C-alpha cells in the first residue's frame, strides 16, 4: 500500500512542476509583449526577484493541483486496484484541465491589458451584465479570436507531451526497513509529510499563513517598476484576490462605521441625519447666461482628450472638436476626469450625481424605483426642463430602460428603434451618423417650445472598430499626410484612428446643424472615458507608453453665445461630477436650491477626487497603482512617482457615501 502511495506521490510531484513552469513562461511572454524594455540588461536583480517572488506567490493556487492528485488519485489508487491502473490517465486529465485553465486566464489577461492597460481589476466583474455579443465581436474581429482558439491545439499537445514524458520517468522504490517498528514509523509519516509539503509550497515556502506572499511584500526592487510588480502576480491569484473583494467594503459597514469614514466630507453636526446628501444643498447665485431653450449634453463613446493635445495634431482625427473649441462662446478644459473608468460607471455617476463606485447602481432594482436627490435630470426638471435620453444602442444595455426613468428622464429613445429597420450597426448600436440624423429628425417633430434637456449618448467609437469608415470619407493618406507612414499603413491602427475620426466628424457636423436650428442652445460635449487611441509604436513621440493623462482624461467643452472663459474662475481641471453644479450656476435663478456633491466650475477648484483617480493643477494620480505623474503635455517620458497617494480619506468618504445610499434605499426619491 505505502509503496503505491510513494510511487503515486512521485508522479504527482512531477506533474506539479508544470503549473509554475507554464506560469513563468506566461510571465515572460507578458513582459515581452507589453513592457517597453524587453531585456533584463542592467536590471537582472529586478527580473530575478520578479520571477522568484512570482513563483512563490503563484503557489497559492499552483499547489492545489498537487493536493487534488494526492486526494483524488494517489490515495484511492493505493486501495483500489482499478483506480491504480487508470491512475496516470486520471492524473493527466486533472492536471491537463488545470493547465488549460491557467492558459485561458493568461489569454484573458492579455486581452484585458490590451483594452485597459492593466492586469485584471474590479472591472472584470462588471462584465457579467455587459453585452456578450459585443464581447464576441471584439474578441473575433479585434483580438484575433479565431487564432486564439486555434492556439489551444498546440498548447494542449505540448501539455500532453510534457505530462506523458514526466510520467514515463522511473520511480524510486519505497524502502523496506527492519525491525518492523522502523518500517511502521516510516509508513506513518509518509502521508503527513506529503501534506506538509503541500502546505509549505501553498504558503510560499513557509508553514506560517501570515507570512504568505502578498502585494505589500513584493520586493522593493520589483515594486519600484509598476509593470514588473504586476507581472509577478499570476492570473489565477489575481482573480482570487479580486473575488475576495468583489463586494465593496462600504456595503459591509455599520452606520456608525460609515459616519466615521464620511467625516472628512461632512460636518459633525449632520452625521446623525439619515440622509447625508442634505448637507450638499446649495443655492444658485443667479444666472450668468439666459436660460437656454435647449441643453444638449453629447456623451461620446471614448472621446478622449489625447487626440486634442498639440502633440498629436498631425493625426487630424479630432479636427471637428478643434473647430468647435474655436467657436465664440466655447470654453474647453484639457484636464477632465470622468466619473468612472468604463462607460457604465461613467454614465451612472454623471446621471445619479453620486459615484457609482463599480456597484452597478443601474442594475440595482432599488435604483429602478428612485434616485438620489443629486440626480442631474431630476434637478433640471425642477428648473422646468423636459428631459430626454437618447442612446445609440438598445435601452436594454445596462438596464437603461429601467434605470433612466427613475433617474429623472421623461423620455427615453432607443437608437435601434428610432432608426430605419436594417440600419447598419455594431453590436453596441446604430452607426453614429444614422443615429444622430434620426435624433435631429425627431427633435424637429417634437419641438413645441418647451425647454428641453437632451442627453445624447453615441456608440460607434468602440472596438472592434470594424465600421467601414472609408465609405464615410476617411482616407488616411489625405487626412493625415504628416503622420508617420506606419500610422497610415498599419490596418489595425488605421481602423481605430478612422473610427475616432468618424465619430468626431459626425458628432460635430450634428452640432453645427443644431446650432443653426436652435441658436440659443447650450452644448456640452464630453467622452464617457478615455481610450488608448494614440499609436505610440509608430514613433509619433519619443516614448512607447501613454502618459497618465493620456490614459485617463476625457474631452470636455461647453458652448453658448453668452459663455466666456472669465466665468470659470481660471480653472484648468474639472470632473464630470462638476457639471450639475455648473449648469445650475450658469442658468438657475438666484436662490434656486439644488443638490450636488461637488462645486461648480465657476468657483475655484484646487483638486479633484474620484474613486479611481486624483488630480490637482500640477499632477494626476491613479489610486489602484499608487502612482502619479505631471499633468504636462510632453513628448519625452515624464517621471512616474511611485507610492503616491493623495486625498485618500476624501476618496474613501465619497465611496462610503454611495454605499450609504445603497444600504438606505428609502432615501431615494420616487
């Protein structure tokens, strides 16, 4: 019996070598694919400790297959002859499944990093309510999904070859000792030793659980390089950590704990009230422009700030926005943070007036019944505006059909339904020019002189960028002749740049028509979030990586004949969450009461804090990585400040405020 266990343990240990080996190979592939510096020249210690620590940290998951083989194959095989006969087949089945799992996680990380410039983060969990058809479209048409699926064949064959080769190696025999007492003692410790080996590897080369590898203990030489620090983290360990923190901590707090966390943004006198939003009541100082009959808020998919920076003017993909910014009465901000890092959290934060904090408020049925008193449309209705939301796709996306009526909208328009049947579209929505054309048509039909607020959300500037933009006027050679040749010749780059150009052009053509038809209107144009649109690999600037501002900042501009820069207190930074107060201070009568968490852009603002980022007039920081960088527009790479985290208590308070509203749905306005 014990000789069979000993033989099985040797087979289990051999196969247990494969997961950490493949994880190391995947770690190297990730570095070679995405890190600007591909070689360890001059930084051998960094690479050594990255792989060393990554191995031990990875054993948090990679030790499980050894335990599974021991419990499910080796121990039963010592008792059941039939199980012993098929033992190696069972071992290959179990280990092969795990090896396929880590390969799948690795491929998913590569795709995730391509889109979000990060390893797996909380955004992963938001995918459960996303349009799966759009995922498939992006996977197959932008990320070469067919080739990715075919890659399982050679990988599976390699795993099978490696497993068969390891299992074919000869095994040592279990020693036979005398007297019998020594044999019994040796037999008795075999399984406990095997379990101890499992725990020693599982805890990262220690028997103490508290000494297990974790993020805080990544060697300093590695952690100083944020990319290499993230590369130490195996993908399944990454997902395990995220799973552990899937529920936002604020939802687990008691009211007493929450009040303490809220204290940086609330005075002590209000902390006993049930509704903390009461503190954010403000009174308008009086209108700065005549109350416009129409307010158009154009929320453009992925309309980032970076193409508007002077460094990238040669691309000419944002010429429409540049023309718009030169119009009399246009005020633009070059440093603007969205309320969320992806479309869903961004739109919900802006509409609700509180940060979504990745809680998916739009999917919470309590928010289908009511909304916070800070909601944008709700407050514009109190000013006498009819409110309408126009979405280029289906209103079933993100449960907008249920969420937006409660958020204060009188009318909701589904882009699929308002456009002619058979209109060309992506999985997200109808092509922008067709959608906006039909928005304009219905606006004319419904015009009755009532003041109206229109939230118009486009969809076309989104992966997999397969809109035939050449049919709509995009010709890289004539539009961007000064750009590097690679930009014009690389198909993938050209498609993405062309899609941005297309959206920017049709959006601003639409605005020009609206300005002619409704000359007293107020226009706001912004993007839901930023996007990695600049092709750094082309040599357009000296560096190969985007600056933080290029990763995080979205476009933002307001236009009305009565606006001037002097109205905006010299501000150079802003956030989507400042918009509600700004509108009130621009158009509301003196003394009008409204609720917003954040001040108007007509008041001096020295810093911005969101759940994800912080920004002041000099620098921009990302909380997830604890890094910051100058806000300067620079061709050469700017220094990256590590372990940089400002306004952390304020950030925690804004997140806690959302948690409070989720835990107290009775405070929502119905």
